[in-house]
């Protein structure tokens, strides 16, 4: 019986324009056999939450150099919970 690959969403929220680290992590996860969806730069919490739900991922990697993750991460979690039973 084939096993399903772990699905990981890698995102860069906010105005941070540096994505080298996110790309390195995405490559490493792919090399480890995971299915990685990388959405690129400057995503809003709403876009990220929608992608989490649409892609039905197992994990989310939030890459944020600026420190804005302290405000963005709780909002993303809240949006996901509002739209799902997770």
C-alpha cells in the first residue's frame, strides 16, 4: 500500500522580501521526500489560511525575518480555525 507524502506549505508573509532561507528549507524537505508547496513572497494572512485549507497540508512553514510573525501567526491560526474544524 503506497503511503501519502507529507504535504508542507512554505510561505513568506508580510513585506519581507528575502526568500533564500525559505527556498533552502523547501528544497531540503523535498529532498527528504516531502511534497512542498512554496507560494512565494508577500502573502497576507488571508491568502495563507486559504492555501492551508485548499492544499490540505500537514504542516506550514512560516518564514519571516522581520519579527512580524508574532502578530501574523496568531491571525493565520484564527483564520484557519474559523474556516475549519481544526
